[in-house]
């Protein structure tokens, strides 16, 4: 059974200055090639080879899909350059309240701005999928027999965030988590502290869409993200957010169960038995290569 929705407000319900700053950050995100590419895939209703997790739906024909369709790219560019994307946004009322109450560019302000932006991108992706695919994932007729697909799963999914049966928006939230993962570098989660439901933010983390530890975003990374609210036009937003060499890293299940690090409690189903690390380690998670990758990215983005 899906959970009921939290109390929400619209952009029009918050202070005009703060609403304008959030819109500015979202506009910067929407201008980025990363967001346009991900939203084009959402409009197609299907991922491309580099964003598809084959273990979820086993649609082997998607491995030959190298880029979104030309029509979806054009539509994504159109949507990302219009204010229409903001029209149906619903903001968590408690998060909006905390954002509005925090001193400008304070640690709390930056945290809640990041949360509102991440959730807005998540919801925009879900809204696009609902608009273009009200009947669910498109399926090529000739591919109808290519692989087993479990009921309720879709190809725009990332492994740890597929609980459409209890998400407030069902499969639209699955699409939202997938979009976040490929825009921000993972799902944006927070140290909520001991007070359940208060939506406090004592730290921000990225949960990568592959077997890896959560990594904590530095204060400077979060502050740099918030500075987009001051820019009238800035097309150099560095996405995805990268794990810095000295970042704190945590086992995702331990962080969820013991440290209250999540965005919403319903987002993942976690076994109380904490398992060991995955035997597969991505190159960018190797300690010897992490600093090299970070410095190389700094060089190319400077």
C-alpha cells in the first residue's frame, strides 16, 4: 500500500525572495546538458546503455540504445527552457518552512535549498514520465519476449530505490530516484538526527546508483551549489557531485538503520543484518585513484 502524501506547498506559498532563489537554482540545473539528457530519456520512457541497470528489467535490446531519440531531445530542451516545469511543483511544507526561516547562505539554508532542489528535480522527472507515458513503460513490439520483467518494475530504475508499491507517487517516484542518480551522481540523502519526521539536515550525502558507500558532501560543495541562487546565468554547474578524497564514507545500510541518514524513511527496504562490502569495487572508489580523479576533474572544470 502506498504511503499518503506529506503536507505540501507551492512556490507561490513561500517568500517571494526565497522562491526566486530556488527558481534560479532550478533554472541553472535545467540549463545543464546533464539534466536535459536525463529528461530526454524520461520523455522516451527508456534509459540508454550508459544509464540502464540490466539487472532490473532485463531488456537486453536497451543495450543498443546509445542516445535518446531526436524528438525527445527537442522536447527536453523545450521543457527545460520554459517555466512550465515549475507549475506543478509541490514542496514539502516542513522543508520549505526550514528553508524560509534559515539566514541566507547559512549552513541550514544551504542544506534545505539542496534538499528542495533535489526533490524538485525528482518530481519533475516523475511529472514528465506521467505526461508522456500514462500507461507505463513503452515496449517495442518486437521486443515483447526479450527477458523477464517483474510486475511493477521499470527500466528507468536504480537498484536500491524500486519500492513503487509504497512510494507516495508509485512508479513516478522510481523514475524520480533514477533521474536524481544520473543528475546528482546518486540519491541526495541527509543526516536527519534523532528526531524522526523533523526533516533536520545535519549533513548531506550522496548514495551512488551502484554498489558503493555513501559519501558526505563537504560544506564547500554545498555552499558552491547554493551560490547558483546568486547567479543570473551560470552554465558551469559541476554535475554530478563527486566524492572528494577526504570525504566521510558510510555503509548505506548502517547509515540508514543506525545513523538516521536518508531523505524519507520509506525510500528503501533495508535488512537489519548489515552485510559486508561488495566484492566489486568501481575504479573511482579505489583510494589510490580517488584523489587523481578529483584533481583531474578540477583541472578540466577550472
